[in-house]
């Protein structure tokens, strides 16, 4: 996966004052402590307009030498090459209005979303809930993609009210839009802070299904275009924010749920069975295969148990939240034989590890719903 920053994009990166900068330390703090999305867009130099321009093709025709008869007798017309422009009625070029940069060719049904409209959607969300503030704002792939993320002033803290040290999780809302057909418009809640194309893809893979994703087209039958779709997105994002609050309630319940050694052992065994299957039935495999199965199970359970005692987990030790994190830590950082960090991230985000983490979370929720 590529971070997606062209030279022109590095200067656009803005982040909330007091927060960490972007990829490799790129970017600048926002000029204002709590700007609107439109103000942040202007600060980043991304408040440009785009237009859809007609597309022509040049057709060249070769006319051979010919003979014609006139008043003065036979006339020789020399060979020539003639060029003419022909309009392509079903195509448009999506162009940046101030520089003439062409982002791509689109169909005549393409309905663009202006950067300002994207920012105004973010401000509409902020007006519904003033706790949201601009976290990061940047462009990718030579300004063809614009990303705006919002963060909540109040962090999700599973340990709140338990007497344990804080274990904060910062919720985000992400709005991403592409010009020239480079990507759809998407808006969703996530726990991943968008900083580059890699983190944007990770956030979409993990949480994009909880939001909206809309193609830049206008319906021929209904006439519904992107302006109407953006209004619908506002409603969906409000629901996504409520989902984040319910997630916060769930993890807080897990953090309050104490677990003894025996219960933790049973939980780890149940999760192992969910992820890797139960013990093979007698007579269905060879003794050697059964031994290898037990060795693998013992090895993984030992790694999970070791993670329970990890110093980084000390503030959630002895809880269902701690047991869940011990397992997800293994999936994210220790699972597999590869030392390739990118492959591990891809597995954790898109692959089998992601599926198994979802199974683990589902099993953990049973502890607090019983």
C-alpha cells in the first residue's frame, strides 16, 4: 500500500492544534484552535472549485491526389491531410478550475462533489454535535482525493469509573472524496486516525461498512444527484456517531467485568475454538496430526496468556477488556511467520486476522450480556 502523498499534497496536510503531525512529521497545525471545516479547507489551500468540461477527439483524414475539371480544363488537386474535432457527447473531463489540472475522464452522468460541499457536510455534523472538531485535513494523489477527519473532544475511556488508569480511545468521523472518478465519496465513523492513504484504507476496511459510500452519478430516472445524497449522508453519520457511543458503552462494560484465572482460561479456550476449530474427533486424524494440533493450540494459548501479563495491559488486567486485548494484540503483532510489517497490517485489517478479531469481540460481549 502507498501513503499516496505527491509533492503538492505534503503542503496541504493540516492537523488539530496540540495533536500529532502527519506521516513522517509532515504538515502544520491548523491556524485556528477550533476552525470550521470550511476554514480548515481554506487554511490547507484546498478550497478550489472543479468543473466538468466537454471532451473532443481529433480525427485526421487523408485525401489522395485527385483530378477535377474546371473552366480552364483539367486541374490536379494535390493530396492533403485534414484534421477536425469531434465532440464526444457522453464524456466529460473533470478539471481543477484554477490550474486546469485534469483529474480524469468521466461519463456525462458524473456528478462532482466540490471540496467546499464536503467541508460543509462536516460543519453540518458539527452543528448537530459541537463536540466534533477538525482533526486532520489533507489531499492525496496530487489533490485528486481530499480527506477531512473529525474527532470528539471527549475520548472513549473504558476504565472511566473503575478506579484504574485511563485507557483512552479517540473516536473519529472520516469524510473522503475523489475527483475525476478516482474514488467514491465515503463518510463513516472509525477508531483509526486518518493520516495518509494507508490509514484511510485501513479505516475503510475496518469501519467503512458502518457509514456511506456513494458513486458520483446522477440517477437518470429520479434525478437524484450528489447534493441529495450528501443530505442522506448527514443522517447516516449521525447514526454512526451513535454507534460509536454504543461501542463505548460495550467496552466500558468489558472493562468493568472482572475475570478470575479459571474464567479467563475458559474464555481463551472458547475463542481458540471459534477461530481455529475444535479438537478433531477420535479416529478422524492420525496420532501425529493430533499431536501437532495440541502443540499448536498450546503454543497460541501460551502466547495469549503471556500477553495478559504484558506491562502495557496492566491498567486493564483481570478484566474481560484485558482478555480481549491480549488476543487482539497477538493477531495484530505476533500472528504468522512473516516479518513483513505491511503484510501483517493487511492481514489484521483485511484478512483472516480481521475475521478472527471480530469473533473474539463477539465472544467477549457474551460475558457482559449473560
